[in-house]
C-alpha cells in the first residue's frame, strides 16, 4: 500500500495564497509523475496540474499563471503553490502518483485536503 500524504489546505480570502504539499515515505518521489486534482461539490474531479519526468509541467487553463507545481527533492515532496486564489478554486485537492512501487503498479492517491476561497 502506497500512502500519499497531503498538507497545506485551508481557508483564504480571494486573492490569497496557499501552498499544498504531497509526499510519501520510503520512496524516491522524484522518480514519479505527480498530479494535483480537485473536486468541487457536485462536480467531476479534474486535473489541475502535473509534473512529469524531466520536470515538465502541465496546467489546466484556468490556473495558468496563478498556480505552480514543483518538486522539493530535499523533502521528497511535490508542491502546488496557489496564488491569486478565486472562489471557483474552492474544492478538495488530491495528489495522485501512479506508477510501479516495489514491482507492483499502484494508482496512488492522497486523502485530499480542503481549499476554501471565500470573503
């Protein structure tokens, strides 16, 4: 079982910032493609950002220029820096790192962290 641990969610006013972190123990996280997804109430889960091998990145259109995904290899984590937050960014954010762990394919997910943007 691969456990991804997320942290950094919370409540902020519009225009504020939050920094989400996703990590795991015992595994060189830098070797895995990692994505951040989000799911708002009554909506489908959507891919927000992804960092892949070679540290190439992808962002959904609505967060480009506001969110940044990066690796912190010293802490074995992937970070999603979210700036200029908007009410429509409110959702539960999930970290996903599918791949082979100890020879087995696992579609690893975190437990989710709530982000609320409201005045």
